[in-house]
C-alpha cells in the first residue's frame, strides 16, 4: 500500500479534528480584527498563556477521563483544596516552597486515588463519585483555610506560574533565550516528524508528498516562531508554558503510543469487548481517575501560585471549563473518542474568546452566553458529523 | 384489482458513492408468505426500509404500489397507518415496561380526558397475546421474558396496528429451534387469517419449510422469484441464486489430523451470578486435541456460552469450580489476561456488543488482545501494528478499503473476520468460537469455515459452539451435546446425525446422570 496522500485527503481524513483547527484560526482572526490587532499583541499573548494554563492542564487529564467514558466534576474543588493545603504549609507553617508543591501533588494523587477506588473497584458511576468529591474537597478547602484567604506566597512559589525565563542570554530589546528554546523545539519537531515519516516509508505506508511535508513543517515553524517572537518581545518565556508544553507532549504520547493509552480508548469504545480482550479495566479506570487528581494538584499549584495565595472559592467552575474544552476539542460524549491536542485547541478556543471579549469590554454575562452557545454548537457539529458518517456508510 | 398486495417496481436507491438497489422489482401476492434471500449487503434491508418509509418517498426512484394504489410513504407512521409493519432484527422493546405497555407504546389506549385506560389496555393486550399463542400476564415486564417470547410480543404489537403486510427481518436469528418452530407456526396461522408476510432470512431450511415464494436479491438487483411448491426449489437452488455460483459443498473439505490433547476440562461447575443456588454449568468435562474441531451443541439456555465464558477468565458466573489442564498441566484461568496467557481465545456470539470496538478501526481491533506483542516497555509500535493488520486483512480476505476503516461500518461477515483476526493474532492454541457464523451470509460462512480449517491444519484446536446442527456436522470432528448445563453426550461426527444430537440436547434433567 504505497501512495501519496494529497492535501484534500489530509484535510478530510479527519474532519472532526481539522474542523477544530480551522475554527480556531477563524476565531483568532475574528478577534484580531475586532480588537484592531490588540488580541495578538505581545503582552496579551503572554497574559493569555498565564491566564488559561491551569484550565489547559485540567483539560489534559479530563480528556483522558472522558475518553474512558467517565467525567470528573471534582477538579475545581481539588484545585482549591491542594492550593489551600500548600498555602497553609508554606504561608502559615513556614515550610519551604517546594514542600508546598510536593504536598499539593501528593494530596492531588490521594484525592484522585480515592475517587478512582470508588469508580473502579466499587463500581459507582464517576458522575456520582466526583459530584460527591466536588462537595467533599470544597468543604475540605473551607476547613483547611478556616474560611479565610491566605496570602502571599512570595517568590519563588509565585514564580511558578507568574515568573518568566528572561534575559538569560541577554538580548537587544527581545529575549534571545526564549527564541532559542522555541527554535530548538521547532528543530526537534521537524526531526521527529521526519523520523516518523521515514519509518512510515520503511513500512510502505502512504505519506504526504515531500513538498507538502516541507510546507507543513514550515507552516508550523512559522506560527511557533511568531508566537515566540511575541513572547520574547513581552516578558520572555513563561515558566508555566514550560510545564504545560511538557505535560502536553507527555500526555499526547501516553494516549496515542502506549498500551495504557490504547486501553483507555478500548474501554471507552466498548467496555465489554475490552474486558474480553484481556484489558484490566479496573486498574486502567483507577489510574485514569488518579491521574486526573494529580493533574488537578498541578493545576492547584499553578493557580495558587498565580493568585499568590489561596482562597476558599478558588477553582470554582474550573471543571466545567475543562469539560467544555474537551468536547469543543472533539471528544465524544459517549467515550472512546478524543485527543489531548484536540482538548488543548478546544481550551484555546475558549481562552481566545474569553480574552477577546474581555478586551472588547463585553459584559461577563454576555461572555457566558457566548461560551455556552459555542459549546452547544461544537457538540451539535460533532453529532451532525457522526450522523453523516453513518448514513454514508 | 390485481392479486398482488404489493408491487415494488424498478426501485433504485443510491447512497453517496454506492448504488444499494438497482432496478429491484418485488411482487407479493395477497395472503402469501414471501421470503427474501440474499447475501449480507445484497440490499434486502435497504429494500425493506424503502418499503416501510424509513427512506421516505423521493429519496429513491421507482414506484411502490400497495393495495392497488401508488404509495408515497413519508415515514414509518405513514406505512403503519395503512397496515405495513416491519419488525426489525434487533427487537425494539423497552425491558422495564410491561407487555401491555410495550404493545401499545405510541398507540396508547386512551380513556376519558386523554388519560390511559389501563383496563382496556391490559384486556386488549391479553386478546392479542392469545392470538400469538403467548401465555403471559400483560403486566409482566418484558425484560424478564426470553427472546422468543419478546419476538411474539413484537408480532402482537404489529397485530394491534391492524397489520396487513407484516415484514420480518431475520425473525429467528436469535431464537432456538423450538421457539423458531413456534414462530413459523404462528406465521402460518396468521396467513390463515389473511395476513401477508415478507420474511428476510438466512435460514434456508425455514424458508423451504414455510415460504410460498422466494425472491432472491444479489448485489442490489432482483435475480429471480422462485415458486417454492416446485420440486426443483431446493435449498441448493436458493444458494445458487444467492451467490451466483454453485456451492458444490457448503463446507470445505478437510482431512482430520488429530494430535495430542491440548485442553482438558474436568468437573466444571458454574453458578448463576445473581441467583447463587442456580447451577448453570454442572460438572461438565470435555477435552480438545490439536488439529481437532470440536463442536458444542445445545439449545438456547443449555449453558453453552456460560461454559465458554466462565472458562475464559471467569467472565461469567460465580462459585466456579473444576479443573483445567493445558497440555497435561493444570492451569488457572481466573482472569481474561491469564486465560489469554495460557493460549485460550474466545470469540463471542455477539460481536457487536462484546467482540468489537465499533468506533475504532480494523487495525486497532485486531491488535486489541495482543498489544504486548506490539510493544516494548509499554510503547506501541504503530508501524508494526499496521503491518500486522494489513497481513490479516489480506490473509482473511477482510473486505474494506483500508485497515483504517471503522469496524462499525463493515458487514457482519467482515466484522466476524476482524474478531477472528484479533484472536488468531494472540497465537492461541485453543480457540473457542461462539456462534461464529450467526447472521452472516453463505459466502462469508464458507470463508469462516476455511479459516477454521487453516487453523487446525496449523495444529491449533478449535471449539465451535453453534445452534445450527448442519454446521456442526459439516465442520467438526467430534461433537459434545449440552443440556441443562450438563454434557449429555460425546459423538464422533461419523456417528452423528441431527436427530441423534437433538435427542441428546433435549434430555431431561432426571435422565442425565
């Protein structure tokens, strides 16, 4: 089966995914026009990354939960809970910043494992378990904080989410270090793409034509380097972006390339068939929920760092933003379908819209209405696509 | 007015890229039982969907003349309104509602003020149940009844709609022999009351038994309509029309080369998962040798699937006792992965529900049970995976454009081949195939039998569970019979006949010792 895929094939092969990318570009373009380019300014882009990083971190875990056919409503409360414990230890207890981070992650792990136990081994639907968790960990947050806010963390804890890598190599008005890191990332991307293309050729599979392949790499490089240029002209490379990039890469690989990832898709696609194929369903479900807890702990650290303290109401409604990001990003409501990158783009669509509407000075109420409609339309589009696929087949 | 209740003239139905029906003509005489035969994907179901208004008027070309008038059905409601009722293969009953509620669902018996008149509903339902010969209380929840009875309720529901033309899509596919027999009797009975039936079926013996005429469809075209009263209208005659070639033998030839024993099960006992005192499999013992095809025959409810699934990683039942020996050594099969590791494989009877991930492609379904072979330290080699899938697509003749095609879009026969590929790829020594040819057409069945032969020729052992006795007689070396959870007989195929097997399969509990 050798052959050369053309552009149309590339686009139509996965309408569900490519549709999202096209929508993203259109939305970015729309707000760039509406805000006179303000939404693409260096400072705004830098802000955007900081402001929505924790939603994206949650969406990474959430999309895996959704692929496995579950849902997690507790993540907002776990963000608050882990942040509260960390703040109590660091601000009140005077422990070093890294102890706060470590304990927050461990607490996230334990919270996830707690829910994973009920979901996987007792067999209670995740909706119920995490609804209980939502109340449980919110209540826990109030208890830990005694109903009052704690601040400030101070550096270096607050630098985790609010800090930048800047001026490490100096620079004439823009940060050379940031550009260098991004350039390395682009080279790494190109090399890995080339290697995977070569491997596919070696296995006699269809690959895109060389010019098209080159065009794709150049296009990605151009977008990424433009993004780097904007950051370099602002405050440099945000620390949280490093964390986020690492998590996205790691989890993209885990979901697409590991046996564990494959088992998650199998469980979401057909639970009985997965069971009868030897998938250890309970174990997988347990780790899916536990992993969500850990990532909620990461988001808890990032959020508390960014707000430089802990509030009893922190993380309110985060779960809904994370879930919306997954569904806008093409995850199926019935499980078995979804991608980390899709959820990221879904999250970014929400982020760009919120941010753009804020710049435009639209009222919070209008923003909510628009976000709600976008979520609805995204899922409607998904269902329409599915139905079309069925009748055509 | 002509004697035909229905004439479908030159029906052509196109889907994007596919011509599903081309110039199909069907004439059904008043009061007859008319069978429609054809391989899977020949267009039988599409034709019935055109007839019943699932594909509304205007989405196809050609004319439907019903009761002497041109019919233009815009929906199922339109066709039901004039007495055309279709009963689908997958029954559409709500398990938690009562028999009466199901019968009148969407057609409720209203009393004063628009409220449902329950007395009228239940009384009417009781009358309808009597007509279909079902002795059940109308208030019984449908979910507690067996498939055979549910099928009768569907017919009662059709009767409640004043049906004149009853369409049944594979009505006996999920029924055991006695339930099937009852259903066929009922169709004859309804015929006596002037109800015309169209029956789609793969079971040629049933067609031969009951149909007045048979229309054969192949590749979206009408091939011919046969008068079944003629002595030349044999099953082989129908098969020839369906596949367009003579199937000399319905079962491929094989010279048995039976080797050493590979699997032995002793005193296997399984209890019902919820009713703990009920024994579903009772002290069953059997063995399989390399290069051998062993059949397990039994009526529905005899415990065939339960026996297989409990062996395969205790996937069914509780309080499982007994011993399993593989190559003479005792093994444990407490989890599915343990069973797979010991070289067992089990292909389920319900491939859509338990066998395949229908929203995933062929490639990933094939690798699903043996990802370990494709991975190192938890990382899957996707290129190797694709290569493996391509190999199986070629060797098992899975008809799909690429291995990236979703399994949900394949025909039953090709889905079954994907399931087989998945298990063959685990390199199992013993493959237990539960109803491997259910609901698939004659041509694909032959291919499945060929695959089974290739497996045993390679020294594997195959256990086939089947409701179709001719199939077991055609492909097995040895057949065990199962009745009420007990092994009631072991017959070498040379000494077996349908009558002998049926006798063993229906042995009463008291006689079994």
